[in-house]
C-alpha cells in the first residue's frame, strides 16, 4: 500500500479555485494539428468565420455554470497582441501547487509559447502566496517538452504523476518536474484505435479523490496497463473504465472541482457526458455531481475539452 509522503499536511486532490482564460483569437492551430488527432480540420474549415464568437459563447456558458454551483473562478482575458489560438487551454503552460510553487512548462508548438503570461502570475500574487517559480521552459531549446497537466494527470494527495509519453511529453522533463515537486512518475505509452500516440494523458485519464476514469485499452503494453491499474488501486481509487470511442468524445477529459461548501463536481463537455453509459453516469454520480457544457466548437477546432480549459489553483491564500 502506498503511503502519503507529506508529513505536514495532506494535499487535497481538488480545489474550488480555478483559473480560466477567455479566448480572443480562438481558432484551428495548424502547428498543433500534427500531433493532435482530436483536431478536426474539416470541421474547422466549416467554422472558420464563426469559431471565435462560438468559442466565446461556449466559454461564457461554462463560466456561468461553474459560478452557479459556487466554484471560485479567476478569469483573465486573452489579449489581441499575439495570435494565441489555444489560449483557452491554460493548463498546458502553468500549474499551481499547495507548496507555493508555480511551474512553467515547455510546449511543442512555437505559437503556444506566448501563452505563458507573467502578468497573470503577478495578478494572482494579490490573493495567493507564491514561494517559487520553477521554469522548465529551457527544455524547448533541446526539443523536449512537457505540457503541464495535459501531459500529466496528477494525484496530488499521493504525489504521483501519470504520464503517457508522446512528442509533447518527454521523460527527461518529467524527471525534472518530479525532482522539483517530489512526485513519483508512472509513465507509459498509449495510442488510439489507429495506433497513433495519444497526445496528452488528460484525454484518456482523470484522477479524482477516490475514483479514476481511465481508458486502459489505450495502453497496449499489458505490463504497463497492469502497472497503471496497480498504482490506482494501491491509492484506493475506484476505477471507472472508458473505451477508446468514448475517449474520442472527450470522456477522459474531465476534472473534479469543489465549491466553497466542499461539494464535489465532475466537469466535462456535453459530448463527453452523452458518450457515457447510464451505468457509468450512475457510478460517477456516487462521487460527484456531473456538470457538462456544450463545447463542440472548442473541441472540434482545438482538440481539447473541459479539463484543458481549467487550471487548478492549489496555492495557499495570502
């Protein structure tokens, strides 16, 4: 049985404080499409003129739903100065930790690197205690990448980072993260129904406090599949398996959040929700209230979904 390594304070898995970035120039990103099988070029062609406005509406609807249930949102607008088609997915460039540490990540697409915004970190210092900024972006010059909590799905309580290796998730950067934050790495390979690598771990996996949603069939190596299952079981997770077809509908791209009353919510897109079976919905409803928003335009153009739009703020308050 794995033990909790922190002797000072147990790290909660979820938080009620979420950072989000409102899109300003959202659209299909040609630079990311080569390694992201979830981007739909034909769909993007049909929505090219309307994508930004539709994405803004989807974003605002998701914000309304989260605020309605009492989640504490810290929303920043993207800016016009740079073309950031994927700015709505901030969890790839930064993560915030209970230790007061902030991590900045190296990203594969050059046009995504301007998403890293020091002004946002400065603004958060008004409410949160930031002790240290760990900058891993120097790995970009070596062609090695780690795209935040897209590349990794964190079990914050047990300090385990689950990571499927891909062009966006390099073992050396994983080790640097693990060394700086005191995490254990559980790395593996995963691929879709066509044998193509899964670009981000968070499209096949979500770790809650006492449950995990995971597509084990994406992990073709049986030893690695057993390793992932064992790590989840040893940390007392009830496993809800999803299929590769459900992954294609973003059913793995969920995040558990809390509100100011510590009520738990599992946030996902409507496409993801609709792909779940009745049994899966009942199982997940035992652990959290299911909240979903129609994110079709963001999903089709950006190849990411609800989880990618939320960056958890685990920093201590000032």
